[in-house]
C-alpha cells in the first residue's frame, strides 16, 4: 500500500529523519514506537506532505506521491489523525465529519458505518465538538479521517490523555479496520494502518509489524508477535 524508501528530512541544519524505509501493507497495523523527540511526528508529517522530505521516495499503490500536496495525498486515499486531535471545537459533530468529506460532492453522505464504529457520535451528532470529552473528541477525529474512505489511515498517538475504556474501543476499531476494512457506498475498502504510539501495551496488542525509532533512524523492526521476545518494551521505556 505505502512504500517509504530511504527518506531524509531536515529542519534548517538539523538532520531529523535519516534514511527511513518501510512498507505498510493492506490488512496490517504498522506500529512505530520511540521516546519523545526521536522524529515520529516528523515522519508522519512527511508522509502527509505537511513537511517536505529532503530526499528519498514515497509511493502509494505504486504511484509516486513524494511531491504531492497534503490535500492531493488525501484524495489519493490517505487519512490522517494528528496528535492532539485538532477537531473544530465550534462546529457540531456532524459538521466535523462533513469536513472529512470536503473534497467530495456536497451530497455525499456520512458513511453509516462510522456511527457503528463510534456509537457515541450518533448520540451527540448536534453537539459542538468542543463540548465533547477528550476521548469522544479522539473518536470524532478518527471518524473524520475515515469519512472519505481512505486506503491508509495514519494516527499520531491516539491514546494520549484518553481514559482506558475509550482506548479499548479505539483499539477494537483499528483492528476491525485492518482486518475487515470500511464500507463506503456499499463496498468494503481494505485498509492499512500506521500507528505512532507511546503506550506500549496498546501498541503490542495491535501490531502486525513494529518499528522502533531512535534519533531519526529505525533501530529495530519485526513482527508484532515478537515484540516481547525482542525486548521492545525496554528499548522504548523512558
């Protein structure tokens, strides 16, 4: 689905990302772990085109996207859930979800499956986003990214500041999206998931593939079922 080939990124004189390569595959959750400040968020912003890469290749479904704008990447099928959620606090839940459909026809309906994945959003459809709890806002941010039916969803620390019950719900949804996909206009769309996460137990439970970052490089990688054997918890503990 997504192929990242030897990408480098720099801010001014600082070399932030150093030759990163990996593939995110349909039906799998790729988890990226690492301590604060190692470049995880910069990597996601580079995948989304929020910051440009200095060199290297990015392709989605075999098509080069390295020079596309952020909105062009979204049109190609990437959904993004940024750190801190960044929902529109003064807009209703419905209007926030419609923002996820911004490049679609005005008559495009909100996919009903979003309310099956996150029932609380249906109950609060007319409430302002800023009036929701932190966990509800995170569910809204994920649903907004899913509204257009992406092939790949990229999430930056979705468990940050969230209560355990909602963390469990988010994990269930991400696993379902990877295993079964999302139904859009009567068709199931298989999905790849890239998850940056600091909460180790959540990451280990979901990971099909893991990558560990230090100082802008991947220093370990493997299959999710091998994380305990590979000592990943010790590598990322603060």
